[in-house]
C-alpha cells in the first residue's frame, strides 16, 4: 500500500516596493514548478500585511500561501534555491503539514470583514458574564455577616468575582 503524497505549505513574503510584474513572475514561477512536479491544492493571496518586525527596513510584505502535494523532494530543493536568490522575496517558508491539520484560514479581504463582524458577536456576552459574578457574590454576602468582618476588610462587593469571602482567618 502506497502512502499519499505529503502536503506542504509555501508561504511567500514579497517586497511590496518591488514592481508588480516581478512579484507576479515569482509567484507564477513557483506555481509552474509545483504544478509540473506535484499537485497544487490552493493558492491564496493574502495581500499586504504588517510584519511583526522589520525585514530589510520594510514594515510590510505581500503574503501568498500555496498548498501542494509532492512526493519527491527535488521540487522542494528547487523552490528553496530559486526563492533564496530572488531579491524581491523578503522571506519564505516551506512546511510539511502533519496529517489531519485543518485547512488554512481564508485571509481574503472579505473574510477578514466577516471575522471582524463575528468577533463583535462574542463580545456581546461579555457584559452578561460580568453580571454573572455579581449574582454569585450576592449569596456569599449573607454567609459572612458584616458585624464579624473587621472595618478594614473589603466587602464582598469590592472583591473580584473569583474570590469568595469566607471569613477572616485571624
């Protein structure tokens, strides 16, 4: 029984100041090499994004993700050699994916707008989560009478919801 060809990710970070035809040629050459010796699964252009740290005094890069199957490592060596000498490539990484890894996220402009709207929805339950600790702190207040607490001790309402006033240990 033969095993399926492993899946690889190629992430390209291209210089945004390079000419568009040059950047297009780099991506097209990588796609052509992959399609000639393997199977291209997807190509996502993630657009220009800020870098975590400057690379060659550049604060942003144009990101591309290419996922592909390949059985022979000759393709990987060829891509590595070609992309290392291209001046317009700020960084690249070829990663062999483990079986069962979920698919890459959709990082297109429309998807990021949908994610931003989706992130706003989970933020709404946060105030109700803040009101839930107030409900849990109310039952703890009758269990510790105010007369037994020293005057300098904070009341149950002043304490965070994770702490429960049981009584003064002294």
